[in-house]
C-alpha cells in the first residue's frame, strides 16, 4: 500500500491528504508521512453545481482548500484531486461557499457525522441559487489483481429532477449502469484496466439517443466515479455554456 503525506494548515480540525508523489498545496506545511489512517475519516468534494465559479470548503471553521481567492474547487472538478482530505471522526460542520463574493451560489452549511477509517464523497449539485449537497460512503477496495474499480453517478440538472439514464460500455456490449436515477451513486464494480473503453450515456426512456460519450482508460488498481453532469436539456437557457457531459473523477 502506498504511503500518504499529511498536509496541515494552522488549524488541525481538517487536514489535507494527498498521495506522497503529488505536489503539496502552497498554503500548507508538510508534517510527515504515515500509513495508518484508521483513526481518521477521509473526504473528497466534487463540484457539479451548474456554472459554479468555484467553491471554498471549511470544516469546523477551518478552511481546507486554499485561501479566500485561490484554489477553489471549480465546476466539474474534485478536491483533493485523486485523493481525500482528512477530518476527525464524529460530528463535523461543513460550510461551502462560492469563491466569488458577487456570485448567487447558495451557501451550504450542513453537519455530517463521520466514522473513523471510512472514506466519503460529498457531491455538490443543482444550480447556483438552489445548490444542494449529497454525502455518500465511498467503499474503496484496492484490487489484488490488475483491474480498476468504477462507480456511476447521475447529477445532471433538469427542472424537477433529471430523467434516469443508462450507461453503455462498447467493450462489454452491455449497460454497466441501468435506470440510474437523479442523484443516485452506485457501488464500485471491478473493471478491466489499461484498456480504453467508450461509455455512452442514454436516456432510459429513449435508449436510442446518445446524450454523451466518454472514452476512458482506467489505471490499474485505481478507483473512479463516472459522473453525468451539466444541463440535461441543451436547449434551455445556459445549456450551451454548461452542456451535459459524462466525466471521470479519480477517487483513489
């Protein structure tokens, strides 16, 4: 198992966790490497709020991603990238606000209870003035073989809730996710790695229509979320600026 670097700022409530080979954040100070994370909870935040200017995250009043004007988690990206940040287990208070003071993005303040030794994903979604969040457990298992792990999520915006989707694998010749409802996140499944595959998103109701296609080549022993985001209806206001898209998020 790979070692991890623990990066921390002046407040130790929330601590950023990154893979040792990654560059550390300029706002933090490296304090060493550990391999035992069983007494901490690990969190990754993904921003699928349509047209979000970027979001800053605080946990128990400790900001965990950059300064007031930099290092916001942008639309369509995750923080941290390819990893998780570390929090103390128990009840924690999150505050997620836009990085631009003039933005109409809803400020989200919510409590979450975390278990030690458990990984979590916080998904931010919907539109600026109706931003929401969903926290799910990320049951990551490192494969003993050379495969990868994939899960699938539907956070595309559609007034009243997006229709269910199917995700079709060209390599397998079959759906790898079926009738995936709005805000649903599946469990991870084993998947062949180091082989490119085309994943086609289709409406469950009208499967002949391709909504988007992602060509993706997962790395061995890594875990990913394939997430459908953006405006489901391309003809609505702002549809061209934030089109529906299937994207891959590296979780570990």
